[in-house]
C-alpha cells in the first residue's frame, strides 16, 4: 500500500537521563475483519499487528495491536535517553509488510 | 401448488421476518466474563490489586471509532523493578483484546496513550504486570454515542 506513511515526533535533543515523550502515527485503514462490503461478504482483516521502538539496537517499547485499535494507529510513550543515538521504529502489517522510520537524538 | 393471494401474503410476511432476524445478528459481542477471563489469563493466577495503575478514558465518547485511552503505572522502572506489560481490554467489543504495551527499564516511565474502537457503552479494563510479579488493575466505563465497529 502506497498510502501507508509513518510519522514520528522525537525531540531533537535531550539531557542525559531525561525521560522524553515520543509520538507516532501511521496512516493505515486498520480493517478490523468485522465489517461487510455492499454484498454482505466480510472484508478480510488487515491491521498493523506489532509496533517496536528501539534505541541504538535495544528495545525500548513494543506493543501487540488488536483490531480494536483505531484506524491510523496513534501511539504515545516515553523513553529514557542516556546517550546520543538513533531511535528505530518498526510497524508490522498483517500482510507481512514492514514499515520503518528512524530519528536521531543528540545530547545537550 | 398454485399461488393464491393468501399464500403469497404469508410468504412475503415470512420473508420479511427472516430478513429482520438476519439483520439483527450483527457481530457477536464479548461479555464481561470473557474480558475477566482474559484479565486472569494475563495475570497468570495472581489476583489483581487496585491502585498504582491509572486508566484514563473519556466518560462519554461521541464517536466510538476513535476513543483516546491512556494508562500510566507508578513504578521506579529500574532493572530489578519495572512494569513489564500493560494490557487493555474492552468487555463489549466483538473481541475483548485491544492492545498490549510492553515496557523495558529504558522506557523511563510506564505510560502510553493510543486510540481505540468501542462498539457500544462498556467497561474498559487495564491490567499491569511488573517484573516482581505484582498485578494491578483499573476499570472505567465509557459511554459511547455512536458505535465504532462498522456493520
């Protein structure tokens, strides 16, 4: 799907040991599998089922997502920054597609 | 059999009843028992305590398609004592599972926010599990004006 676009908001810099807030949103219909089309046939489920956030290769936060999460899944969580580095965000789709995004953070 | 006016009438009434009955059987809904069974499964046999965890959701949600929900758990979030995961369940949706957040000591705080779908007015339940084996639970009723599960 070309329409899937991840968006992430991470502060540009933080002081060592600071807990920062990260906001992510990915445009995705999150088809629940409960809806029916005009002819009464069920529309197959297609959702983002997993999200992971890593910092310099170590997992910071992850979640298992079910169809009850709204379309364009929005996630807000925190991370403790001890060093400068790169946040890597990964979304996994039911169809096997993987969407990723990276953000740098510096220490001030 | 010849179709008389009377038999035609009974046929069409029967068909109409059939259609209405068919329409009523929408998506099956989970019950409070299903949701509690999920909570107990997640807790792994430990009786959930109240407090420490805060679930924040609106009292009245106008649109069940996007209901903001956030959880936060008081925890030192150190390597020996941190919140491992928080699961959210909704007892009136077709399936009670909503989302499971997995934290690490690198999360800094055990708090997260997302947006969920609610099919109707129901209870939203959040359960937290810590690395020391403690389980905490919070519950909140959300009134839904327009359901969000499509039909």
